[in-house]
């Protein structure tokens, strides 16, 4: 099983992001665009996991969720990794708020107890909109920096849960399945 932990946002919000990025898709950039039904924010990629290990992972995720308060998440700003002039991934960003960073760190530490390596790279939360084809050079993305800076999208959603997801890869593209959802604490009053 190829597993990861993600924050999924409401369908309405995914559609608004998709509409906001229309100008990017209308250009002739060599990009495989992601459909809005696949938008998610990856918190932790677990990779290939034996099915019998899933129960132990779920217990860890329940523990983390049970100590984490629901929190607001700001989405906005378009960009690319590693650079806007030679992108591999085109994305809409997420503000790395203290609450989001704490959730990420809590997951890293808790999952390290199950033998998963802690991520050492900086956390850059985002929703992937498209992936550039590796063979295309910088000239293929002329004007992307200006276009991305002119796009206007901003929203706040409340994160009330995170999900354990399975990725099914095929020649027609990935398909993601929610295996379990982990509701966060809600404050009383």
C-alpha cells in the first residue's frame, strides 16, 4: 500500500482554486494539470507500507488528532518548485501557520516511533496544480512568473480533520482513496 497523510479541503474550495488557475492552464505550458478532485495538502508521505502495519499507523494518527485543535488555514499565492522559471511543480500556497507547523511536527515525531524517517527538508505547504514535463527547459515557461503573480486567489478554510490516504498509480494518472479520517479537537464554548 502506498500511503500518505493529507489535509483535504471541501469540493467547493477545490473548484474555486481550479477556476482561479484557469489562466495557467490556458497557456501552452508543457504541464500535466491535476484535476480539482485530486487537490490535497500532503502532511507526510509514508511510501510503501505493509497492510498489516496500517492499524498501528492509525493508532498514532488518532493520538495526534486527539491532541490537536481545529485551526484556520490560509490558502493563496501561486508559485512553483524548484523555481518559477524552471518548474517541476506548479502550486497554490498555504500559509505555514504555527498550528499547521505544529501538526506537521507532531506527525513527524509520532510516526518516527513507528520507524518512519522524520522529514529534514523545510515544510512548504501547498496544493499541487500541475507537474511540468522534465524534458522541457526554461524557455518553455516564459511569462509564467508574471502570470502567476497576477492571479488572484485567497481563502481561509478551517482544518477539522486529516486523512490517511492510499495512492493508486496507473498510466492514466493517480487515484487517491481516503482510508481513515482523524477529526481534530474542537474547542468548547
